């Protein structure tokens, strides 16, 4: 990662090709009511131009995929990691019986460009030639040939794939600095955003990530009983947390996290944070170690590193 890339994201506008994301489109008259029973969040409450974060679970409450769901007048759009896309489409195909719903992998039609930084909005408005008029997470609208989406880190621009190179040049001419995947990984880690296939997988439950993406009053969906049981009569045995290293070394992924001499979890992502000027990590720990400020040990390649747990996102 180049320091100028990180500086662009924190002080200007940084641009990245998010080729790790795919898009699924749902059409048909019953698309909303059908998806309502498939995911953890409340799709029916979304107006056109709105969106939400959600998960699709198996009957045991384990995650099949995490996604952002966007609703417009004609379709529902699901944005998720390509590593989970095939599994999700296969699961949906099996769950469709007689409903008027068409599930299409639209990933090859679109390129998603991420734009982050304090000047990202002005760069987009300069390029588009009009105000964005978007407020709130996952708000979105079609502008000319593009769709602009408010994300956790800034904005996504959906571009017809054949226009990708032209759009990248135009955004650069409007003031954006192209950055690499490594810099984007630092930014999403500092923001505490898990990646499916890296930080979370088919063993993860939604409550382990917190209550983001879960509606407890929307009615039934696959895995709902397990999620509700955790909230009302139980608890999770582990939580997804941040870790701030007290030294200078980075632990390997899947390094054991210990508290009181006993294993309590493991590291999923680790890297150096320019914002904190310290090593940071994401991972899962048991409830006893989940309280922010708890001192733990990370055992990596026979080395013992000291760290403290942190709320997410990390605070600079």
C-alpha cells in the first residue's frame, strides 16, 4: 500500500475497482414478498431508492451469504462477494417453487467502482454534472447510464462493463486517485467490515456480528428461529471484534487468541493501520474477551503478541 493512496482516501477521493463483488437481480411480481422470507432484514419496508444490509441463512441459522439489498421500481438488486454468489443463486433456485420471481446473475453486465474520501461527493457531482441528492446508507438512484449507491465507506458507482475504462479515466480527471485492493482492505478493516470467505463463512451466525442487518419484528424467514432464540432466551458464544496490537508485529491469519492461558478465538484479518499507527486485526473471541479494552494474547508462529479488544469501527 502506498501512503499516497491512503492519504487520498482520508483527505481527498480514492477510487477502486471492486471486482470482488457480484450482483444478483430479482424480477417478477412476487420478488419482494418472496425475498422477505429469505433474508434477515425487512425488505418490504424499503421504498424505491432505498436499501439495507442483510444475510441469507440456512435452516440452522448459519450464513450462506451477506449482502446489500437495493430496491427500485422494477427490480431488487443484491450486492455480495463473488465467493458466495454461486452458493446463493443455487440456494435461491432450490427455494423457488411456483413464485413469479426470476433470479439473474448480473455480475458480467456491471462493474462496481468504489469511491471514498471527503471529496468523493464533489468528484461524483463534477463527473455527473448534477447533484447526487442521496441521503442515508444504501440510498441509490439511476443517473444517466449509471447507478450511484451510498455505502458504509462512501459511494459505489455501477457502470456498464463496456464503459469501465472510460469511466475510470473520467473520474480520475474529476479528481479521484486510483488505489489498489490492498489500500481498500486497510480502509474496510479500519471500518470493521467483514468479508465473506475471509472473516466470515458458513460457520458464522448473524448475531455474532451484532444486530446490524437483523429485523426482529418482520416475521418468518429461513433461520429466524435460531436468530430469535439468541436474542430472547440465549446469547452468542463468540463475537466479531477488533484487536489493537501493543507491539509492532502482525499476527498471521487464524492465529489463536488467548485470555487467561486459554484459547478464546482466532484472527481473521491483520494489517498495519496508518490511522492508528499500530497493527490491527479482526477476529472472533469468546464473550469473556469481547468487552472493549480486554487484554488478550495472540499466538502466531510460536510468538506471543499482546493486544486489546476494540469496538468496531476502530476509533482514531
